[in-house]
C-alpha cells in the first residue's frame, strides 16, 4: 500500500500539468493519467483481497450517467471520434471508485489529506517562483502570457493559461482557508497561515478576472454572515432605545490609512508602467475589445440551441462539439479539432450531451456529494474528518461556480477532488462503524489485521 500511496501522491502533485509531463501518444496523456492505471489495478486487487466493494454515495447515479453517454454516442456526429474521448473520461471516473477501495477504510487517510493539501501549496509556490524569476533574470519557466514582455508574466503554473491555473488553485485556497477557520488540526501550525496567504497572492497576481471575482465572493461569504449578525444585534439595541457605537482606536485608523495609502501608491506606480486597460481587454468595458465576452456568450447560445433541437435525446459530449462545428461550417477529424468548438459552459454542455432525463443522474451525483453531505458534517462536528469534508465540499462548490463560465468536463484535477470528497465522506460515514469486525477498522492496512471478512460477517456495501 505504501508504494501505491506514493504513486497516487505523484498523481495529485501533477494533476494540473498541461504543458509539462504530458505526452502525445496518438492523443495527449498526462503523467497523472498514466500512473492512475497502476492505482486502478491496486484498487481492483484490494476488492479481490477483501471481498468487499466500497460504494460511494451517488455512485450508481454516476454510472447511470456514463451509461446514457454510451447510449447517445452512436447517434452523434462521427461517433468514432468520441470513443477515445469517452474511454479516457470513463477511466478517469473509474479512478474515483478505485481510490475509494484503497483509502475508504485505510489508516493512510490523514496522510492522503495532507498530501492533497500540499500539492496545491507546491503548485502555488511554483507560481510565485514563475513570476519573480524573469525580473531577477533567472529565466522563464513555462510562462504562457505576459503583462510586461520578458519582465512581468501572468502566473499560469503548469497550466495552459492563467484561467486554467486559477480553476485549479482556487480549490486549494478555499480548503486551507476553511480548515484554518475551523481550527482543523491538520492546518493548525502557523506555516499553513502563510500557505493560505501565498495561494491567495498567486490567485490575485495571476490577473485572472475569474480569480478576483472568486476572491470577492469568498470574502463576502466569510464576512457577510458576521456583519449581518452584528447589524441585527445593533438593530435590536436601537429598537430598545439603546445604541452605542464605539469609536475606533487611533492605531486602527492609522493602520487603515497606511493600507489605503500604500495601495494608492502601488496603483499609481503600476499604472505608470502598465496600461490598466490591459486588465479589461476582452470585456468590452471602457471601449476595449469584447472578444472574450462575445465568444463565451455566442458559444453558450450555440450549446443551448443544440439542446433545444434535441431536448430528450442527448448528443454526447463530443457530439455537442461536433454540432457546434457543424453550425459554423467547420470540419473536424479528431478530438483535438473539437477543442475549439466544445460545448460551453460545462453545465450546458452536459445538458445538451445528456438530454433532460440523462442529466438528472449527473446533477444528483454532484448534489449528493456537496449539499447532501451537510447533514453528515453537522452530525459528526467537530470531528477532524468532518472539518476536512466541509472544506472539500466548499471547494467543490466554488469549482462548480467557476465551471459555469468554463468548458471541458475532462479535467483531471476536478475528478481528483471529487475522489477526495467521496473518500473522506465514506471514511467519515462508515470508518468507525461495525467495530466488532476488525477487517472494517479504519486502519486495516496495519499488519496482523485480517484482510478479508470472516465467513459469518456481513459485507458492507453503500449503494
């Protein structure tokens, strides 16, 4: 198990690698996808070894959605193009089930969570390194876009571009913030405070508008409830005829003044070097080009029109891209050709690919592992794993919000995060149950503990 643990750790650390550790072998395969073959085989071996299948909540719905895609594929445009795409997608989804077999009742579960958090820290720190090295004349490392050519890059990490980088790194930032807020033991040391600051910094410095919006939303989500509770308390006092507003201390006012002053000076300095309108390009604001907004809105309309034309019979994921290409008279011969015409955004793409009935199990699965876990978290609070699960679920919800404005469901790091939600949720729900069966204890990886259930024991499935 220790070897598989390290192999899966490499998968997590390389999950966002698009422009490095990616191999073109008749199609682009990333190192994480290749290594997941070994992890999946180990998951199958664990089933054979224990005689037990650990089944995630909503797992049947997820497999039902996969089945609808297989059913709809033959009726799509050029189904042969979709076969390799779906083989890779289904293998990625199978990895969710395989990892659950390995970690659902394993004493490695805390180590897995630490490794998962550390993978985001690693990529975030590389993002800082990526931005400062050009100015220090230490070279450029995988930079794809620049604010000031050869001097000030936009952070993209190992991803194609800053927006892809932010779509990945936001989950780590949200998780660490939430774990720190809940005083989770796993992030209690001071270094994790600075890791949260580092990840927030790379999100801001990536200059991605999506990152800035998400940071504002998270700030409101954190401060808003406290502000409302404070306002209600003061309103009660006001109604009772007693309202006392303490004046802030001079030190607080001075600190606020310094912060605003430094911010203003920084803004003036940056505007003297870089035209601020560069951050508005693509939005159409202040008479700038609106290509980004126009492209996204046009593709959304195309995807929705394809759904309206076939509301009940889905077109499959690659079929949606084929229909969009057909609308614009474009030719395609491979999945790579369809990357320019993927359905947009993800939720509309899945709707058009699945139809009204086919999309239900997909939405059910994601509903069960997000909102459906709130009661489980509440029942087990303040257990450590309950704090982990809440952080994972919040991060997944924010990721889904980002995917409302992005394309492509087949993102390895998205399914790795789903895997973590499923696995931690299963461990929290079942890891301490049936204590009289040693093979079901959370640490059955320890030596001298039976690997298979006794003949008179019931095998647990969580269908």
